[in-house]
C-alpha cells in the first residue's frame, strides 16, 4: 500500500442527512478491520452509496465521525486521504484519453512499465494489446470496441496502480457474458488482496468472495455475517 495507512475504517455514531432533508443514516456505528472485504447489499435507497460517499469524503457526517486508523477523515490532509482511500464508481470508469492515461489517473508519476504491470496483474493486458494501438488506443474514439467488462478491467488496473489502503467499489450492474464475468471475478480477487474493501455488490459471485456481508435497510445494518451464513 503506497500511503502507508493500515486501512481500519470506523463509523462512530454517524448521523447523516443530505442538507436539511430527512436522516439517511441514524447513529450509525460500524467497525471494519484493516484488510477486510465487506460486501454491502440491500434494497434501493437503503443508504449504501451514501455510506460509500462518507468514506471517500464526498460528504461529511452531520454528527459523529468516520475514521481511518483512528483518525477523523476531516483531520487528514486531502492529499493523504486521496492516496489512502480510492472509490471506483460505475459512472467514472473511463475518461477520454488513451488506455494508459486512464490507468495512470491518480498516479501521474507512474512509469509505462508500472502501468503495464498493473494491467497484467488484473488480467487486462491481453485485451489491451489486442486493441489497434495497444496501450495508446484512445478509449473514446474506439469506445465501441471496449466492452463493459473491459472498461471495468481498465478501472481495476487504475485502482491496482493507485494501491490504496481502502478501496470502495460500486459494482457495475451491467450484465456480462460468462467469460467476462469470470475475468472480472479473478481481477477483483487480485485487486482486493492486502487492502480493506467496501463493495456495493450486485453480483452473487462478489458476495461469495467477501469476508463479511452487510445487509442494509433504511440506513441500518439489519444483517451482518459471513457469505455462507446469510
Ligand atoms: P441504490 O441501491 O438504489 O443505489 P443506495 O442504497 O445506494 O440505493 P443511497 O443512494 O445511499 O441508497 O440513498 C439513500 C437515501 O438518500 C435515498 O432515500 C435517496 O433518495 C437519498 N439521497 C441519495 N442521494 C441524495 C442527494 N444527493 N440528495 C438528497 N437525497 C439523496
Ligand atoms: Mg447506490
């Protein structure tokens, strides 16, 4: 992990509302030990994305605190926070530019070899090399050629290169064919190793590889256990 953070995440009696709206998370307490992979599931509107946004400091709690290794996120330097906690969302998978640029987002200092190594690690290298201009292919211009699964793999390579202590992933809902699904699962396992991960999970196969599954409803955890116990 680049930042040196351990990755212990804690919600300490967090109450949160969007602006003056109703309370979304009421006195929410949750402890996620360093290195744990947590799958978040639950009905629409339960507060899963809100929880993810509080960890990435998209928003701050109205009351209580979210801490990383015991330190209130509000006390961390924004640069340290960005290095320690990375959020991968469905919407922001790719921006216009080359495949290499897309992988290096968040690590502008990365060498080409490091970019390739990250792609190799998550299994994205073979398809990238098969593109007309390889790593220098423009993802937008050839957008039609990059499938949903391949987009996810590129975003996984980006997250792998960023090497955060805490990874937050809002899993894509787009359905994939079986070979892509298998590829994404393998990539995910590699990506999750040695870091804390909070995944808003839409796939059963992702829930299955989690250490812990949290079922949310109306801003509360209604079930908390291992995948096979649920
Ligand atoms: P989904 O499975 O549909 O993604 P979710 O569990 O991620 O749902 P959230 O997006 O966290 O749910 O939303 C929780 C509640 O907060 C919902 O009632 C939603 O309408 C509300 N909400 C979410 N974002 C905002 C916002 N920017 N402003 C006001 N209310 C919001
Ligand atoms: Mg959501």
